[in-house]
């Protein structure tokens, strides 16, 4: 059985203006070199089975085939 993992990361951004970003690269620049302060923390880690991973991938707009499985989670376990 293949072990799959999910990690949830929370980013806290402090700024003197409403903070908006288009992608993680913009976020990274803003809190490391830009005009915002920020930190990240791992808020959850968990092992997931193939069915749950397929569901999570679909929720992200990714294809379950990313990990070599079907939409039902078959093939990863």
C-alpha cells in the first residue's frame, strides 16, 4: 500500500494595506523582500488513502493521475 500525505500550511501576512497576490511567488516576495511581514506554520499533516487524495486533487483542480490513480482513488493503494 502506498502512503500519501497532506500538509496544510497557514501564512500570516501583516501589512499597512489590503494584501493581494496572484501566486505563491508574489506572496514569497512580499514577505521576504517586499513591504509586508509574514510567517508560515504547518497547521496540519495527515496520511490519506487513495480515495481521499483523489478527492483533494480534484478540489484543487488537479488530475488524480498526478499520483497515478483514477478519480475513485484506484491505483495508489
